[in-house]
């Protein structure tokens, strides 16, 4: 018998810097203990934010003492174990005369950005603002002798962009009592309370006092404070700006909204206010030799994917030591902004999609409207949308007067598309309806159609039986370039089956591919895929040993071909065969490819 599981799979992902973790409670509680904050309204409507990492590391550009570093450039002091005194001398040549606050804010506006967050102080301890608390700041320690944050906060307000600061409240590699620096201050017993008392909290108060109304303060790397001490700190800061939001990384579940891990996107819609943070290339801080930038198409689809799950995307740009953005960031963000000029209604102010992800794309919603983000045109030019039971009034291509014809059936609506779509990256259709449209966002049944190159079904959407469970694996490629994958684990015996409910829309042959990781101890174990009375036996193949700070290896293992006599609902199961001694594998997804 299949173990009964609620259809709604919601989970809380706490910020981690590596390692595997079980998926916590399926039912989310929101974004902390302050979920009624009035500032959440603008935040949840904004959808698109800009993160900026800028500091002394930007001047270093990924190199220290003739060695090149890859990954998170803002961690170069830590990775090189640079002595604090020697690293501090970088400030003597940090003179970003190319910085232009008006240009930054104007570019952000053209990109469709609604809020901006910039590093006031990162882990290196250098303050990018005029601080009276320390001399290790841009005003006193550098030849620049100006406060760029004054100009930037004013420029953002002129452009109608909410402005906020990133602040690393615990890690500070410059200070003897700050968290993190064990190579310089290893023999010193640190007094974290003294650090908070003399630098961290006073600087936060400066930021909340001297730069006008702030949209939010983006905390990072909590530590050194108890829950009660953190609450006392927050309460003292709220007195200065009650309308300012605080991010979840303030610690102890006391933030106003949830931030997921770096480059992490939940696989299902999440309740409450939350944010996914990604960087435009591989590093957050500027690295001259890092040119792996996301294309406009990747940004547009990432933004619509995050919005389809109910969250915000905050995309990072790392300016160089002269205060200039990478050219690719300027060009590609402006291209994203041009897309938003046409299709922004389907992003800003939306909620998660009432229709789950389909082979053709994702959906977002507003009252009386469904937005269909079409990433891929079906071969027949007929778009099949399941579960629209509200009365459809009209369907058109957003940003045009092009009305489309449709046929509404009990279980699906079929929309006739034109021969070509205006934007192959993401053309948005708007479906206007009357009455009540049911929320099908957690529907488990996944659509498989021969009209698309393949269907990918994440393991998190399977029905879990026996001891099977979901586990979130976090690992990195380059240092700090974090990846996150939800995998089905715990498949040891035949009763530990994963069952994937499928809606196969076209008869024919399909190749079944399993995407999984398999450690040496689990290799060469027997398992079987079953569907429609057919069996595909296979042996697991080794991929490597999981280590959180190394790339995690996955294989796409083609296990065979199935034949579907007629379209309809089918259950595909993956289960171990009797006699195995170890866990089968860590299954990330199944892939079905129509044979043509």
C-alpha cells in the first residue's frame, strides 16, 4: 500500500554553507516571527531586486600575491589567509573614481529593478561608508575620501528604487574580536559581545540613521548572540526605522522574510515572503577572469521561475575596483529590462502560478488572470493547459492586441498559438477569467508529451513510500559557487518505492532516463522501473563520493524504452530489487524522451 502523503509539499530551507540536510516539516510557517511587517507589501510586489557586492576585494579582482582565485571573490582574504594588517593596506590604493551613483541607479531602473541592496561591510571588515565607529572605512583609509553610499541612496530614491544595505554582523576578519579570522587572532580568546557593542551594532545604527529611509537591511552570517540578545539588537534598530525590513539571516528565525541559500530555488511554491539570491556570473565580488555570465534568456527564465513559486529574485552584480559594472552585466540586465517593459505585468505584483510547471513553461497569477510563460513552442502550435475550470473570457499575447482562440475542455484548455512567438526566450499569454479558479500549484501529476524534446520530473514530486524521503544536498563547484539539489533517498528494499504520477498525452515510445548520484558502496545494485505493466531492470552506476565542498557528480542513466499504447494517466515507479544491502542511489529526477 502506498503511504499517504499530503499533496502540499512545502518546506523551510535554513541558510547553510554546505552539507546534506533532510527536508524539514512539509508545512511552512511563514518567514519568521515578524510576518505582519507592513513593509512586506512592497517587498512581495517588487519581485526583482539587485544585489551589489563591492569592497576591497573588488580592487583585488580575484588575485592575491600573484595567485588567482575562483569562486566567491569577496572571500579572498579568508582563502589566502591574508594577514589583516597586510590586507588593510589594499585600502591605500582603493580609489573608485569611476563610480557614478546616477549611472548605477539609471541602469538598475532600465533593468526593471525595484530594490537594491549593497554591501556596507562584508566579512573583510572594510566599511564602504563614512563610519565614525572605525577608521577602516572608505572615507578615512582610502584616497577616495567620499561616501558613495550617500550618493547611491539618494540616486535610488530619485529613480523610485527601494534602497537597502547588506551588513555582515558577525564575521569581521579585520577585528580581533570579530568572527572568522583564526589565522591572525588564533591565540586570542574573542569577546564577541565587545565586537557587537563597539562596532557591529553602532555601525548598523549609523546606516539606519544617516542614509534616509531604508527598504531593508540584509544581514549575513549570524553568530555570537543568543536569541534574546538578537531580539534586543533588532528591537533597538527598529526604533530608528520601524518600516525597514530585516532579512532572515539576522538569525534565530527573527527576520521579516526568508532568504534561501546562495543560488537556491525551492522546487515548490512557498508560503509567505521570501527571496532567492543568485549572482550574475560565478562570483559575488568582482573577479576579472570570471566571465561566466548568465544570458538575458537565463535571467528572464530564472526570474519567471522564481515568481512562479511566489518569491523574489535578487540578482547580484560585482562592480570592479574602479566602480564600474562588468559590461556583460550592464548589457544583459538592460535586455532583461526591455523584456519586462513588455511582460512586466506577469511578474510584478503577481503570486505563484495556480497551474504547476508544464513542459512548455511556468505560470504566475493575479486575481482574474493567469499568465502563461511559454519557454518552448509545442510542435503542433497547440498549447495544452491542464485544470483551467474558471470561465475564460479572453486569451491574448501580453503586450499586444493579438487575441488567441481556445477550446476549453473539462480537464484542459487547448490554445491555438501563432506560427511564431514574439519572444522565443519567454512569450507570456494572459488568460482572463471570471469565477473561481482552483489552486492546482501542488498537483503531483506531471505532463509528458511527444511535442517537446523531453519531460523532466523532479524526484520531490514523487509519492514517497516506506523509508524513502527527500534530502537537500548542498555543494559547490568553485569555492562558494553553491548548488542545491533535492534528491529522493532511503531506497533500500522493494517497499521503498518512488511513484511518479504521469499524464502521458501521446501514445508512442519513450526513453526512460534516471538522473542520480551513487556512491561506491551503492553501485551495482539491482532495481527496476515499472510503468503500464512493463519492467526496465537496471544496475546502479557509481558516480563518486559526496563531499559538500566539491562538485557533486550525477549521471543520466538511460535504463530503457517503454511503449505507451494510448494517452492517459500512468504511474511510473522506481524501486530496489530484493537482496540489496545498501541504499540504491540519490535520485534527482526522471527524464522521459519521446522516440522520434
